[in-house]
C-alpha cells in the first residue's frame, strides 16, 4: 500500500553518481541503508502528499517540464533538521532559478486545484538532497563526518522532474526539463 507520492527533481548522471557515492559510504559503514533499500534515486523533493490524481497530474508535469530549462545546482553545505527522522542531507546553494522552479510548479498545481502544503510554499520550502535517513542518534556525528569528507561543493544540473510513489520508491513517470511536448 502506498504511503504517498512525491514530485522530485532529478540530477544529471555525474551529480547523481556523486550523491550515490555518499549513500554507499553510509551503507558500507552500516550507518544508513534506507535510501538504497527503498530504491530511491538522488533528488530534491518539490512536493509530497498522501493522495494525488495521477491522470490530472501527469499532463500538468509534462507541460511544466517542457517550459523549464535544466538548472545548475551546487551542493555546498550539509545539514539535518531537528524534527525529522534523523536524516542527513546536502543542501544546494540557493539560486533564483531553483526558487522560481518551485514557485512556478506550485502555481501550476494550484491553478489545477491541487492543495500545496505549507512546507512546499516558497516562504517555507527548504531544498535538500537526502543522503541518509533513519540514522541512529548515536551515529549522527559520524554521519556528519562522512559528509564533511565529501569534496564540497558538488556541482551539476537538475535535468528531470518525476513523480514517485513511496515506499519503496516506484517512479510513476518523469519528464526531462526543456523537452518538447511532442516528444
């Protein structure tokens, strides 16, 4: 049974591989394997909800993606939220293009009747790329040390937007940013 759905921003292969290297270090050190076990893909979550009308959302995302261009990302810091599931993440340097993408996505979804939770509105949304989830509290410090060993910044491009059903993750559909609607 599905726990929910997420709209995710995916990276170019080189950037994706850099994130996967971090995931593998966490797995080898037996700190966290949840992202790998869930068959997740390196991403930034743009929106998440328990229920969604897939037939209504697919054309919205396809049209939205066709009007966007790939976005340069520079993951320059590491972090964790104090109220989460002991997750560690990479955080991109804020950019106008990333914020505009989020604003435009929310506007496109609201226009079609989708409700956007407060945490995904531009004044609240914090873009992050998870690298470890459900880290035991006793190993959080070790997790930070793993992330500090990364040669930051890690740069690349956001290339695709997709819908994932979780958990485990199953991509429902995805579209390349800037692709023509007819392709």
